[in-house]
C-alpha cells in the first residue's frame, strides 16, 4: 500500500470534485477512472485500490462494466497475485507455455 492514510483526507476531499466530474462524463471508461484514481490527485491510492473502487462503481452501475481485456490488463499491471490465481485455475498458461504477452 502506498501510504493510504487518514492524513490524506483533506486532499481526497478536494480531489473528489474532480472525481465527480470524471464519473459523470458519458465517455468515462473503467480504465480511465482507474488511471485517474491511481494518479497524483489521490496520494496513497495505488493501482489495486483504484481497480477495486472502479469494480465497485461498475457493479453499482455508475461505470460501464469493464471488458474482459480491460480486466486482464489490470490484473497484469497491478501484479498482486491475480495472474498466479488465473494460472492456478488453468485459465492462463504457465510462464513460457504459449503465452502471447508478458504475464510475469
């Protein structure tokens, strides 16, 4: 975790104005909002927390549901064990066994 503490509450509050604008835009995508949340406006919010928040917002119907490709890219980018979980389930080949992309 990147220093996600209550010390950032005032910054989060100010940044939430921009967040509201981003959520309300009709062209807002899951990926765009994940990138925004894990950016400089929200210190301490890394890619995993941003992904989970966006997943909640998509589940609630606030954001469009992400595509399978978008989720796969996020799992690869976040690097918090998701790829290994997919390997364990047999959904992603083991390293070096027919992978088209770099899933390390």
